[in-house]
């Protein structure tokens, strides 16, 4: 059993930057758990076209860490309220800013 040579980082970076599908030889040696890229269709998508975001509608990412028990409780609350954790966090941040704004 001879192993195929491992691709270099340069070749991987170029492939991912161009979004090229993996070579057929490499696809056979990859584990089955790795999914193949979705084929690109020339048909119009069913999703509505999103308007370009203006600076007023721009959003930024905030990363935070919480303990696993709190995250688990937050997920349960979100499911009970049929909301996302994102929506709950945004509401909490808006409330905090409103309380502490002068």
C-alpha cells in the first residue's frame, strides 16, 4: 500500500483560494466523512436576492466565551422561546447599552 504524496501548503492555499474541486486522485484517498463541494448551478437560486449592505446596516462580530453550563441553559431557553442564541444575545446587549447610556 503506497500512500499518495501529501499536497504542499502552497498547492492547498491556491486550490482553496480558487475554489477548485479536489483532484480525482486526491478525492479517492480522502476519508468518507469529508463531503464533496456542492456543484455550481447556472440556474437562479430560490433564495431572494439580498440588497447591498450600507454602512448604516453593517454588522460587526463580537466574540465572547461563556462556561458550558450557561451555554446549555441559554440553548434551552432559546429553544423554548423559538429564538436563536444570536437574537437573545443581541437583545441583552441592546438592553445593557440602553441602561448604561447617558
